[in-house]
C-alpha cells in the first residue's frame, strides 16, 4: 500500500480522491483539510490561503496516517506565489512534514512533461488575473501556453457546483489545434468522473488538478506503476524503463 497525504483547502471537490483510490490498486489518499480563510480567487486571499502556518497545521495528522509523501492540493494557492515563492512554499512544507513534498502547481509541470507535451492550453475557472499568473508559472517552467480561457469564477464554492457539461464546455473553449494537452487547474472542480469524456472530446491528454495531485504524490513516493484506463492519459502511460522520478521543487 502506498499512502499519499494531501493538504486540501476547505471542502469542495475532495470527493474526487476516493474515486481515484477506487480506480487504483494499493493506493491510499488520506486528506487533511486546511483552513482557507476567505473563499476567494483573489490574489491577497490566495496568498493567505497558502501561508506556512495554515499548511503546517495539518502535517502531524498526515505523518500519523503513514503518508510517504505530502502534496498541497491547491493550484492557485501555490502558483500565486510565483515560481520562486512556490518553490519556497514546498521546501518549507517538506521540512515541516519531514516528507517529500510538492503542490498541485508543480504537479502540472511534471505531468505535462510526463505526457510529452511542450505546448498546452489552459482551461481555468479563475478570473483573468489569476489565470494569467498560472500561465506565467507554466512559462517559467519552460512550457508554452498557446491559449488560456478564464471562467471568471470568484469562489471555490461556486466551482464545486459545476457538473461535467460545464467542465467539458470550458475544456472545448480553451483547446486549440497547437496545444498538445489541455490543463484544468482547480482542485475545487470535480473532474475525475469525466476524464475519458474530456480527452475524447479534444483528442489529446487533459490534465486536471485532482488527477495530477495524486499522480504527483505517487511520483514522490516512487510508486509510478499505478495505472488506470479511467484516469486519462497520465495514468494510462507505461513507465519507461530505467526512468527515475525527480523531486518536486528541484
């Protein structure tokens, strides 16, 4: 059994994680909910959401769960700090938890590389300014963003009400012929139940926040052999012979 510990902000789409557990063999994903403060996709609120004290509060519970890695299961509460600030955030988390650590933002970077994409489209629920910060984060990682669609949603609570049809609409609207993958960066959005439909609609890998978060935790725990045909191209790929996963934040 491989145990990936998650620090998840508030309560929105955490139901995606038991679904992932059910589709993977020998994977346990305990969740500790962090205090989000104000529920707002606004830069000042997002900076506070990912503050060190908020993340540190849940690390002891994750250690007691037997976690082998820990992931800050939040995209906007990571990339809003910028490339260097996001690295500092997970370095602090790793020290506090005493475990390999990462965040959903870095999970996207590593997942894009895993599926062999260089150019991507971004299908974000966020307002324009927050979406632009995610684009800059990806570009700092050497990923070309050919298009970005901002949904303009201000709160995670509203995002959590979206059904598969709205998710599909957003992904289709963001996709461009030059994109080799479509990224959906919000852990408040339910996506795990419709990954095959999303990929079929655009004919390319679709990487979503809750999906890449678990994959990143497994990568850190050096458990890269967990596969499912229901979790998109990211989990359907075969491990390349001799490949050794890098650590987030390096």
